[in-house]
């Protein structure tokens, strides 16, 4: 293994840790208000059938995504300032675009429900029992997967 390959792997690991911690902090503490959380989802099919605008919720969703990425950006900047991370501005921009776009789409909630319903887990798509929420757990898994892709782009581009 070359020193460049080792530096790339170390950067991926460091960014993975920063993005994972940043996700938890931004999604649950600093990057989302109660107002945004309550209003960011797309209206249900029933609401749309009753005349609710299908675009309702995008403002709250995009405000959350912006606030979330300010937190992530601050943590990435701190890490990049103190660690010898091997990434470029192009890679950083590409990773943040992937993160922001996937985060906005997933937080509309219907894509997570659709995915679960079409991959053999329709029961998990509606599970809300004993403090366990299937849609929330799936949402978090999908966000973390998107962040892994974002980290890889940050390192490889």
C-alpha cells in the first residue's frame, strides 16, 4: 500500500466519523427545529386528494437541510483545519450536494415509505410500537448510507 492510498483511507475514516457525529448532532440537536420537523414531510395522498398542495412542506424541509448542512460544514471545516485530510474543494462540494439532495428527498418521508413497501417491508413502513418507529430507523439508515457515499466523493474527487 502506498502512502497516498493510506492517506486516502485515513481521510475516509476521519470523514466518516465526522459525518456520523455531525449527522446525529445536526438531525437531532442543532440542525432542526420542532417547526421544521413537524412540517417538512410531504402531504399524504389523502391530503392531496382533499386539495392540499403537494409542494406543502418544502420550505420547512429545505430550511432544515440548510441548517443541518451548516452544522456539518462547520464540523468538516474544523476537522480539515486540524487534520491532514486528503480532499479537494471539488470533492467537498460534490459530497455536500449528494448529502443535501438525498437528505431533502428522504425527509419528505414518502420515499422511505415507498422503498420499504417495494422491498418487502410494508409492515416496517408503518411500524410504531413500543417506542420503535420503522420509518424513522429506515430514514436514519438511508441518511447514513448517503453520508458514506458523500464521504467517498469527498475523498475520491
